[in-house]
C-alpha cells in the first residue's frame, strides 16, 4: 500500500509542475535556470512523496486530501518563484492555470479508465506492479491532453506585460475556482464508493468549471492585448500629428530665412565660408514639392536625418490625390511609412543601397501608395506584418499596424511583401 502512495504522490507533483510549465514559455528565467529547476523540482518530488502517507493515515480523508493538494500546490508556487523572475501575480496565475490543467487531465483519464472498462480498472494498484501499469496507461493520455492545452491556452498572448489590475483579477478568478473545485473534489472522493455514476458526473462538472476559467483567461488576455495595441496606435497617431504641427512652424520659418539668405548670398563672393553656408541652406531648401502642404512638411522633417545618413528619397508624388484625407491621417500614414523605411535602410552597409522609392498616384477611382526599400535583416511575416527576430516584440510592428488601420479607416487595404527589397502598398478608394 505504501509503495502505491509513494508512486501516486510523485505522479501528482510531477503532473502539476509539468502542467504549470505549459504556461511559462514567455516568462523571464532566472540565472542558472536549469540547475535551479532540477533541484527544486526534485525537492518537491521527494517532499510530496513523504508527505502523503502520514496525511492519509490520519483517517480524515477529506481534510488530509485537501491539505495534501494545497501543500503540494504551494510548494510548486515556490518552485516557480525560484526559477522565474516575474511579478507575484504572474507566478500565481501560471501556477493556478497549471493546476486547473492537471485537474482536467486527471478527470479525463479517470473517466476514460472507468467508462471504457479498461484493464487498468481491474489492476490491484496497492501493489507495485499494479501501480506501475496504471501509471504507464495514464502517461500517453496526459501527454496528449497537455499538448492540446498548450496549443489552446499555453502559447497564447503574454499576460505579464499587462497592468497589475488585469493580472490580479485573473489571479483571484483562477484561485477562487481552484479552491472551490478542490474542496468539492475532496468531498466527492470521500463518497466516491457510493456511486460511480455520480462520481463521473461530478468530475465532468469540475472539468467544465476549469475549462471555462482557462477559456475566460485566454479571452481576457486577447481583449487586453487588442486594447493595449489600440492605445499604442492611437498614441503613435497623436505623436505623428504633434510632430507635424511642431515641425510645420519650424519649417516655415526656415524656408523664409533660406529664401532671404539665398538672395543675400548672390550679392557676395562665394569664399569657403560662403560655399559652406550655401550647402547648409540647400540642405533645408531641398524640400519635396508634392502639391500637398502637409506632405511637403513631412518630407522636409525627414530631410535632416536622410542627409545625415546618406539616404536618398526618390519620390513620385501627386499630393492632390489625398486631399480628401484628414491632416492627422496623412501625418500618421506617411510619417510611419517613411520612418519604417528610414529605419530599415540606415542598417545597410552599402551607401548606394540607402534608397527609398515612394510613389503616390491616383489610378481611376483608387489612390495607390507604394514604398520600396532595401533591408538588412531577414524578414518573416505573420498576418501580413513583418515579425522581428529580436527577443522583445512588445512595440514591434505598430508602425505598420497604424498604417493598416489608417488605410482601413478610408475603406482601403495595406499589403507588404519582401524579395530583394521590401515592398509596401496601400490602396485607398476615392469615394
């Protein structure tokens, strides 16, 4: 009997920690992660093995069962704190979701074993051989269920970037459900010998509760991600518009001064100082004329950084084609297009490749905007948006998402693809 309890307790602690690790893929690991993980999991394995037997022999099944599972859960939380460097809400949420997953898997295995009347149900699990074959039967089911749960819930959007309020709500929801399910399960196990049918119905009900909480967690995470993304895009939109308004005043003043200085320079000899001054004036006076004042000022704002890094912009722009668009939308659309292209070509080693070709023209009842540029890093796409190869993806791609959202505001579309060059195309219908 004692051998079986030893094996059973080991199985539960390992099932629990493996279930919790399903939700830890994007958590920040501490230094010496592997030795920390191995030693702490081994400690829980040994302590839980020793702990179960004295609790069981108290004779108070309901209390001992509940206490045992609670203690093992708390030890697993400690393991997560030892191996991951995350806020406490994130650790507790990860631990509770892992517990809910283990609970669902355990109920499924129990129901399959009893409903299917498998050979395992006839094994004498109080013997070492019977317990061994019982565990051997369960392993493929647990693996299949855990893989399914990882696909459905475990690899979803990272929760740990969101505000503490959202994390606390999810933690309270998960913990309260976990405690209710655990207490009711312990009561059920105390009377399981009276009716196998009622026991199975109770297990199915607890599974439904756990699945609902896991689904709700994923839904809250997805909604929070979309809200956070929308907030960042709105912020980006307002920043582009604000930069335009500030730059517009500066550029108008510079243009006036450049115009005056050009006339004055024509009256003096071009000595070395005069030639240098003329070069500086031409730098600010080389603004693209598009037929749209907002676009003219956007290009003027980008001129200094382009000259600094030797970037050539090749424009074919019919600014009147977008006269129906709001100033803020023009700032956001073209500001992000140019910023993304400039950021890409700055990384190129060959000066001759630092070229940005941008076109804006009206074709029939459509406005077509195209931007082509070379790039240095390998590009892969997800949902039509380039995916960064860097570890931190929190703010990556929001420029393109803002472009896409602006296009959609006017009933248009944005597409992006890459071969030798990166190609961005925005098509907007003219109503």
